C-alpha cells in the first residue's frame, strides 16, 4: 500500500539511507516499558491515579565480546533487555510486573 505522501510505503520504497530503529518492550500491570538500543523508558499509573514516568540508559554487557563472538550477541542482548527490569523497579516503584499480585 503506497500513497503520494509516502505514508504507508512498503519497506522497499523507503529511503535507502535511513536506519531502522528497533524497539522492544512489555506491558506492565499498570503501565508500559519500552527499550531501544541504548535507553529505556517506562510509564506506570500509581494507586492515586497519577501517571509517573522514568527513563535511563540501558546497561551494556560485554560489548567487545559481543562484537567478537557473534554467537554470544543474541544471548547478551537478551540479558541486557532483562537487566532493564530491576532498573525500572528502582526508578519507578509504582511499576508492577504482569506476574505480580
């Protein structure tokens, strides 16, 4: 699906030089957590109804090792994504994980 203004254009029609931004995230019981290549951000609704927001740099685990050993790159990136969760809980105490009651 393509349009004259470029919205909705397939990937093949997008500008060749623009890098693709990769984001990940998860739903919290009372909010949302998003993480990108170098940082994370979270928003959670507190018990008083107010929405609180926190963000910070994403931890980087063994960047030299990940660059040298390709088979370790995936597991290290996954570990970096999981390492964000304690940071969210520290900076945003009102955040509740999906499995928390």
